C-alpha cells in the first residue's frame, strides 16, 4: 500500500476511572497492542481483496523502486510539515507525535 494508518482507541482518563471494574475489564481486554495487531490484520486482508479485484480487472499494479519511493516521500512531506506547523500552533508537540508514530510503525511493522 501507499499509506500507513494510525488508529487510536482513546477515552478520557477521568471517565475511564469512573467505570466499574467489570466495564474497565471489557475495555482493557479489547484494546492495546494485541487488538491493534488484529485490526492491522483485518486491514491487510481488505487490502488483499482490493488488490486481487484490481488485478482480475486487468489493472497494472506498479511497485515503486527505492528512488521513486523517496521522490514520493519528498513530494508528500509538505503535508506532514504543514500539519506539524498547524498543530504546533495549537500548542501540541506535533513533531514529537510524528516521531513517536514513526517509531511505533518501525517497531511493529512486519
């Protein structure tokens, strides 16, 4: 694929803390790295279905070489740069968010 998606399952800490233990357990058992990996597998399977449909329809699937991949990354980097600037303007440490997200992708990507 030509993308990496970041999904978040978030809840206000104060709201979570007010939940009874049985409901906290439901949330805890259905979140975390294992659940993220499960959703990743679902997305990968959906990508394969789309890929197979495209191939069957006669579409040409192009795999970018390293040089072309870098060219695309450079061209698209303006979106990231603009987002970092916009979020920094709202008081967020957006550069750190991007760095942390990239580190997590590297750590868990297979």
